[in-house]
C-alpha cells in the first residue's frame, strides 16, 4: 500500500520543474494531487509528464496564486470537491516578487495575511 493513499495533497507551483517532480512523487505514493494552474498549456505539459502515473488522481484548477480572490475561489472549490486537505506544498519561485530572491518584511506580511484569511 502506498504511504499517501487516501490523502489529498495540494502542490502550489506543481507545473514548474521542481513542482512536477513533487506531483509525480505524490501520485506514485497514492495521493490525490491538487494543483492550481495558470494556463491550459502548463496543465497539459504537467499531464504529459505524469501521464504514466496519474491514474485519475490529478486535479487541476485554473488559479492565479498572486490574486487573493482567485485563491479564495480555489480554496472553496477544493474543499467542496475533497472536503479536506492533508498536506500542502508550495514550490513557487521568486518570480512572484520579482528578481529579489531573499525574504523581506513585505513578503512575510503578505504570507501571514493569506494564512490568517485561509483559516
């Protein structure tokens, strides 16, 4: 039996190079994997990459992770469809904040605000 069978896992950044590897690994371990996607082409590339291990356990939702309203809708749809989330992984690059790759006060405040609103 796979270690994550019956578990719901969100992978934010799941269409990126690191993220698609995580998606593949979670699927191999039996998880239902949920990925917010920015475009149909990124979703198609991910589905091509994991096609041999999907088994119908990959769910993608059009979402703009940088927009609060889009994240709220993503959360609402995921909870309606799956009732719970067992694990969430964020493997988003620093593109969201531009070329600066270090954390600053604005990023920390932004992250806290999203976490507080999601509760």
